[in-house]
């Protein structure tokens, strides 16, 4: 059969199948008439959703030249892409090839330049995929994302009438495009991922196709199905406090992005969604509001990248008219600051301690700490990082989550396992082991043991002080780890790590610094204090002969496929039980404080005996020509006993006092009760 005859035969089959896919009267239109209809219809309102990184002009121009740059690797095809073979060892490279983000980039470039090579590249790549790739190739979530991106690209090339006259498109190709879009959507309805973010992507794709292409015969049934399933899915996707069940701050926002754009699409077309979707979006947006650091970036707890999602809060505000979301989305330039300064999300386990919302300093310069005391997470995206933190101040990230870097486990170093492990995170590492058993299995490492028992024991926020207490017990060793964090707002944090065990262990209190601290870390020992100085940050511990410190080479990754060298600070002790105290003191380059810290003895008032279940610190701070002395005392067990330290008597859970050198009290904070309830532990109680 000649090429012309083959093309004619394929076109005939496409037309016949498309007639079955379309509702009346569209099933009776010729391919040319169908194209004309979609280029000029005005009964459907929709919009493109752009991934700025993947649809950038630089990447788009590379695609036109046959160069595909994903996950930090660029591979070139001469002619059609080799769709079903992967030139990379990382499956994520091939996945991005099939997701078609570049189709949207080509649309943007065409809209901005009117250059036909962008449109021709879109047509060639789309037609090539249709002709060469079976529907079942790769997973359903990849198909879901591709369907979405095809619809967004359609907006530029077929539906955009704002800058250009309707583009001259081959009607036969367009018929094949419509038929493939139909077939992929129908395939998704029968091959949905059972749960979580992949299912959300797939249901979103079905919803978009149904609402944007009501001409399909099954559009109404698709829409009803997707609506019902999305309403069910959003209740299963998020904890009651709004945190996504996979415990990834990045995936949380990717899921929220899908739901927000579903809501926008429905609103613009007069389609009512169930209330539970609005409720779920609201809860998820509330977490987003607090999770954003003052510089507008969300930390990459568990799998994901560190990136800005303020545009989502802006979209949420546009839809729901929320003055608090608007305030965060505009970095305080519009709207109203949230009434809560710090907040905990008890189901997801994240707690954010903030200095403020820009009322007393620049919005971006506020101080911020986020603590992870939550479950490992559904699916396989959780990192082994219980009680890990991230710290930002002065517009900089100072103590950072390392990110994920890659899912690829090939090569001499298993970077996936390294970035996921406990030693890469800002918590206490016991004997160099992971908090959860994580072992090599074919073809990849797997979490093989139970997650640690954990509990958010206490959270208290006052006008100028915050306190949070988290607890975890790994099944890998006989150690209970309790982390208490007191925030002297807005100055600094006191992190108290209590490790309790009947046997000796090597403990390493770990702080992963930012890549900006590489080769800029100094160690100072004087006056009984051990100080780690890095750009805009001091870490200070009481010094003694049993304490050592190491500065190791670590890595951080803010974007998949790229990593930077960054120093890791490890305070080390070998003992059975201990309480390590770390002062986390941010500062500006022009106002570097001098900080010393030493432990204070605490005595039971009734008999004068020294006690060990209460700890106290004396912290002397010299800054800007002023010296003040802070005293902090925290009891580690509930009770009615009264205690004495220095010249203070107390029976509360926590006492903090600041004095000047003359002894005048400048600040005084009392937390009467920080409830300790080990029965509230989750993920099981270690036996």
C-alpha cells in the first residue's frame, strides 16, 4: 500500500471512530467542519495552567531543536523522539517526555511571536505520540498530566483568538487529536490509581476533558463520575487539619493546584461542585499559608522541591475572597495579616513558629521555624525525618531540609537513599541508623520496618513566646527522643533534645546548613560554650569534655536533578541518656551577637536536692552594645513539685526570664502546663 493510501485509510478509520465518540450533531460533521467549530465556539470558558519551569522559553526553543532537557539531563533526538525507549537511567526523564509540558511552552511561544515553527513542532510531536505510543505505555498519572497539558496547549493553538487569526491546522491531524484525547480520557476512567496525588491528577484530567469538550458523547457521564470521585478523593487526600496524607509539602501544593483549577474551571462555566471540595480546598490553603517561609518558598519536607506557591494562594483568594491568603500571597502588601502568628497542624504533625507577619520588620525578614512531628506518610514519599526542622530569618534559609534530589537509585552512590535517610535531616541520629528500617531490595530500596511511634505532646503560643514538644520512639533502637523548642519571639530558639535509653549510643544532633554556608563555617570554644558560626546564624551549646562537633560535607537539592554542596553540623555524644541544648540564633551581617550558654542546677524546694528531670540554662547575649541575661527552665515530667534555680522559684512547666546587667526584669514568660500524654502516641507504641 502506498503512503498516500495508508494515510487515507488511517484518516478514514479516524473519522469513523470519531463519529462514535462525538455526540449529535457533532458526529455528523466532517473533520474540517469540526475544526472550524472548535476554533470559533464561545460556549466553553477555559484557560491554560502553566508550569513556568518546564514551559520556559529556553526549554521550548531546545525542544524545537530536538533537544529535551529534563531532570538536569539533556538528550537530543534527530527526527521523531524515541518515545518507548529511555536515554536516561532515570525514569523521571521519560515520564516528563510523555507529560507534554513543552506543548504548553510551544503554545506560549507561538502566542508571543506568531512564529509558525512553534505550532508545527506542537503538531509534529503530538501526531508522533498518537501514532507511536500505545495507551497503556507508562502509568495512568502520566496520561492524566498529558491530557491536561494537551488541553492547555489546545487553548493556545486552537482556541486562542486574542492575538492571531485562527491557525491553519490540518483537519485530519485535529481529528486524530480529538480521538486520542477521547480515548485517553476513557482509558483513565477504567484505570485510575487507587488513591493519593496520582488519582487526583487522573480525575482532574477526566473533569477537564468533560467540561472543556462537552461535544464528546460521554462528556456528561465523565463529568458526573469525576465530580463524585473528586469529592470523595479530596476527603481521603487530606487530613482533617488540611495537610496532605503523603506528608510532602511539595505534593500537598501540587494536589491543591489541581483542586483550585478544577474549582476555577467549574466556576467559569457555571458548574456547581459539592461543598466538601470547597471545604477541602480551604483547609489545604490554610496549611499553605503557614507553610510558606517569609521569602515565599515552601520547605521541601519529604519528597519534593523547595519552591514558591504564592500564586496558588493568590488564585484561592480570587475564588474565595480571603483577606488572609491575599496578605501572604502579596507578602503583606494587601489584605489582612492572619490572627495566629504560630500554628500547629496536629494530624499532619507540622508546627510553624513565626516571629510575625511583617508588622515589626520587613515581611521577608521574619523568623520562621517548621517542625515535623507527623506520620511517615501514605504512599512512598515520606522521608525518615521525625522531629526535623527548617529555619529561616532575614530573608534567608539557614537550616534547611535537604530535599529529594532524585528517585533514580542507579550509580555508585544511591542518592535517593542518601537524601531520604535520617542522617540527611535536622534531627538526632542514633548510632548512624535510620529511624525506620530502610533496606536495599530489588530493584530499589524499600521501607521494611514500622514507622516510629510519635506524638506532638504540647503546643503553646503566647504573645511573645512559643513552645512545642514532640516525641518519637524508633523500633530500630531502644531510645526515646523528645524535642522541645522554646521560641523567644522574635529573637531566637532554644532546642532541647532529650534522649533516654538504658544502653549506650552514639548521638549526633544534626543541622544541615544552606549551600551559602559552604566553606564559611567556624568553630569556637570559649567560656564554657561551643559556638558554630555560619553566615547569619549562630548555633551554641554548653560545652564539656564529652561533647564533640564535626562539620561534614552534605548536599541540598531545591530542584529535582540538581544538588549543591552544603555543610552539615553534628554535635556528638556517646552515652545512655542525655539532654542536649542548642541555641539557634539568627542575626544580620551588621549585628553579630556574642552568645554564651551554661546549664544551671535545679533543686527541689521541699528538700533542697538537685534534680535531673528539670533542666535550666543561663544564656548571656551581647548585641549592639547591650548585654542581657536570659534564664530558661523546663520540667520534663508532669507534677506539682516546686523547684528553685538561681534566685527563681517555680512550679510551672516552663519559665523564661530576661534581665539586664543590673538585674531588672525585661521579659518574663510562664507556661503553666505543657501536657505530657504518651498515650497519644501514634504509629503504634513501641514495646
